[in-house]
């Protein structure tokens, strides 16, 4: 899969990269930096151990080690 070009994204843009799109790409943001975790889709994609982080800003969930916190609004 080709690298994604660097660009700014809103949270709405980021939500498109939750692993369910046609490309299957999975992105996660932490402290404003976006990471392509597609290679770890088994863990970060839908149904994975860290599936709550896909297509989201995972800063709070990563800091608290709480995947379920990703479903709540902060």
C-alpha cells in the first residue's frame, strides 16, 4: 500500500480511516500526530484488541490504557 501524503486532517477526516473503507487503511492520532497502523490492522482494525482507536484521536485512551474510553466524548 502506498504511503499517505502528509496533510492536516480534521477528526471527521480521520474517521474515514477506520479500516472499513475500500482501501482498508487504518490511522490513529496521538497528541496531534497521525500514525498509519494499517500493518497492524489485526490489532488496530475493527474487531482487534485496540479496535476502539481506529480512525480516532487515541490520546486519552492511550494515556489511560483504556480502549473503551474511545467510545466516550472528552
